[in-house]
C-alpha cells in the first residue's frame, strides 16, 4: 500500500503487514515527521482471508497462453524493479520507513525571509540644487532657440531692420539681400596730363539663382577714423545680371583728396538718395 507524509508529501510503498490490523505510528525518512498510519480497510488476518474463486470460463473461450518470450520479459522487469526497504519497528510501536523513493518533490526547509533593500532618498540639498538649476536650463534652451531662429531668418530680419546687417556681419553671418557681391576690387593712382587720377576697378557677381537688377555703385574716399571725405556714383554697363554672371566696372576720380586713406565701394541705397549732397 502507499502512504504519504502529511508534512512534506513524500510517498512510500509499505507492506500492510507492517502497520498491522489497527495501524501504527510511523516517521517520515525525509522530514522526520511522525503520524499515525491507519491500516487499510481491506486488511484481514490470514485466517480470515477467504480464497478467491476464479470464475469459470466458457468452454468455447479458451484462456490465451502466455508465450515464453512475454514471460521472460515480465520476469526481467520484475527482477529489475526496486523494492522499498522496510526497517523493523523501533522505539516501542513506531515504525520507521527509510530509503523509499518519494512520490512528491523533495522536501525543502522553509526558506529564510528575503531582506528587502531599502531605497535611499537623495539628500535634500542635492534635490534643491537640481530644482535651482532647472530655471537656468530652461532659460538656456529658450535663448538657444531664439538665436537659432534669428540666424536662420536673418534675411527677413535685416529687411525689416537694416541696421541689424552690421550685427550679423560682426558675428560671422553676413546678410546679402541684393544677391550681388563685389569681386577683385583694385585701386591705382596715375598721372594723366599732369593731373593725379584715382582709378578703381572690379567686378560685380550675381550669387543667387535668379536674375537681379543692378543698382548704381557708390564709391567714397575715407579719411582718418573712417570719416567720409568725398563720394560719387558710377553706372554699371548692364542693368540686369543673371545667375552666377559677372560684369566688370571701372571708375576714375581726378584730383582725389590728399587726406584720403582708403576707398569704400558699395551699392547705392534709398538712404543715400534721401541724404543731402556733399
């Protein structure tokens, strides 16, 4: 018969004769738990066992014979099967069951409680420091966004406020609203018929992918500290310049001011037209 440990669930095959007709106390070989194992209800004394009479088979249905090969296989499996070892009872009426293969999982002692890790909160000072840095980070992000937008839309900004052109040029982002640039500017002084003549030559290039109307060129002689001494204008040989084309220009000034230090060349603007003549 099969008995199971009520504590760890280990199962054992035990001969009913070991328990006797009234049952007895047994002890588990795995966890050492003792309990009372009752005798099976069908257990009877040997003198009370009634012989079982096999039912008679009809003569027409002979009992099949077991072949020698099947019987040899049965005997081999029977000889190789493990039988539980029953130890004689000790310590009074306690029967010990040992070395029997358990049918339930191996008994494991109760695991020790898992110690939970404590969550350490950051110091209050560190949290305050991060909170104090948050407005600075937001302000820096806003400033960066404003500068980026100002650089990307600098042409529109200069159209609305032309005085910003010098600011963009100072920070390395010059703005060219006309799409024209001066190239290869050269100055030369010479004497013609006994008169000193200042000659200025160069080229104007269209740097955009559209046709651009050419304005007048304004030239000025600058003295000390960049002060303008004398200015005049010159017409270009063409009125429209197509993408990536160049047009040369040349202008001469007779008897230039002796105090002149350098020459400034730029395009004529509306502000120049409204300014009083010198």
